């Protein structure tokens, strides 16, 4: 439920975002993350060794006809507050999902209020990965609704690898930086539940979490100074739990990404393998191309052209140069376009009926 205060998608593009994180994008290959069978596993092992993607045998038949994705946290904010983070409300044939929860504890709570978004009616949360700029609002949001609406924001879908310890060295001392390890018991104390996916799963009719995304294409866009604990010891953290939400619509697949650490090309490749080999109708959210080389952005555009991407709606860590390049006539599908989303702005599919 979004009020008329929500600003419609801007017709003019806003360039010139100032981006600042310690991430890099290089065209080196990365190992594929393993996909295992236990859907509810909470194993801390991210299983970073190479393994083939497992293709789901039975596909959901439902196609979503009406879809709205409203941004609740990103840098640019024509309504409410902006921040380095991401969150969006998904409404797919009337089912509501909160995708990511922003960076600061209260940003999404206050932006939802400013936009007239009722949090009490949203049962489901999907978290894209463990980084603070995506999970920072979870506890505040849950606590704000738990008493009056116990089922609201109570079920959180994450991908395997979310619970692995992460370390960074600061001044010669090791610091744990996976906030989810402390958020988990506090969230569960409110009556909430986590569902950890090792494989793609249809969480609502026509709406899928990808689970861990196999890294078959050379996309590297994370902070290489962080380490993750695996069954083989501590290795560079390549965010094995980084997942996207994919909505299977009448017009093709729509991919919603938080930070896109698995890489947009890996994400759409995985989605087309395990859900449906359809054109990509929309790619929405953060795709972490803000530090990418011009060569890598160009390569990405070519791959997105191959999957007939229609609408690229970038936010958060996507970066102006990627939006600008994808918006160049002919880079995406013949009628493709690319814009930057701000808080309160939407991606919409109205359906055919
Ligand atoms: Zn991230
Ligand atoms: Zn991020």
C-alpha cells in the first residue's frame, strides 16, 4: 500500500552519484559456490569450492501479472531520507515482500511512514546478503510491528552462507563483521524465523529467491580485504550468500538485487537456468558496478543485450556510468531503457487484463 505521495519514476535521469565503498571490480574468474540439498540448512560452511549449478527439476507454473517494486532505501531521496543502503517493497499479485532493510536502523521505518507504506501487512522479508547496509533495519522494523501484528515481517529468507563468520583486520586486531550473527538471536526472540536456502525456491506464487548464485562469469565486485570462515579455513569473502529475488511475470523475468555481489550476469544466467528461459523484463536495485572499469560495464551491457533486458532500474551501488551506458540506444533490447531509482520511485508492470 503506497500513497499518492509516492513520486512516479523520474523522466529525467539523475547522474553524478557520489559513491564511496572499498570495493573493486576486476575481470578475474571466481569459483562457483556449491549448491547443496538441504533447504533449511543453517550450516556455517559457505562451501566455496567449485561446483556446478543444480537445475531445478520442477518449475512453478504461476506467472505474476501485476508487479510493483517501490524503493525504500537508496542514496538519492526525492522523498524521505537517503543513505548508502538498499530496501524495496515488492507487491506481486497482491503478495507483499520487504526486500532488504536499509543501513541505519530507522531509515526504512521512517521512509515507509513518509510514503504511506503499511508494514503491518507484510509477512515476508528477503535479505540479499549480510552487509550492514542491507540488514541494518531488520530488528528495528520487526520490533516496531511485532506486538500489534505478530505475523508481520516475521519470516526472513536468506541464502546459505549468511551465517558464516567474517573477519577483517583492523590495526593488527581481528574483528568479526557479520552483524547477522548477533541479529539472529535478537530477531528470533521476537518470534521471528529465518529460512536458509541452499537452492532456488518459490516463496510465493511466481516469486523466487535464487539462493547462492554460481559464479560462472568473471564478475568480481566485493571488498577483497574481508575473510570468511569455510570448511577449508579462512578465505577471501566472495559473499556466497548473495542472492536475488526473481519474479516470473507474463512479460519475462524481473530480477531484484540488493548489492549484486554475485554479478548481474551471473544472476540473470542463474535465473534463466533454474526458473525459466525467458527474456529479462526488468533488472531493479543495486548491481555494484560503481567501481567497474568501462570495459567491464561494456561487457556487462553485451551480456544483458543477449538476454533481451528491457528495463534497467539501477539504485544503491549501481553507479551512474553503468546506468548511462545501458541507457544508450541499442545497448539493451531495441526498446530497452535505463534509469536511476530514488526513494519512493517504482518499477511497475500493470498486467494484461
Ligand atoms: Zn554488499
Ligand atoms: Zn550494499
